[in-house]
C-alpha cells in the first residue's frame, strides 16, 4: 500500500510553526548581540570622555584657573555620571 502525506496533516502545520519560532529566536539573538555590543562600546566611550574631562580639570588646577575647592566639586560631579 502507498501512503499519501499531504499538507492536511497536523505535522506540516507544526513544522511551519516551529520554523517561525526558530526565526523569531534567531532575530532575538541578533538583536541581543547588537544591544550588548552597543552597550559596551558606549560605556567605553563615556569613560574615555570622563577621563578627558578629568585631565582638563587637572590642567586648569595646575594653571591656577580654578581653585582646589572648585576642582573637587567638579571632579565629584564627573564621577557621579
């Protein structure tokens, strides 16, 4: 006897559903990777900018453009961000 496997079976619908789920999982994984990469690169850039601002503050203190009290206030402000 010959068995016919048509598209009316439950298995074909289930495989279509599973394929859709796998595609959603792959999209979610790619988006998660993009988010992680952006998060760490932005954090790195922010810390670099903070270091540059701190160096600028130190130079202003050395040149006498700002007082030590003003330097400490601004340094604390930069460390909070």
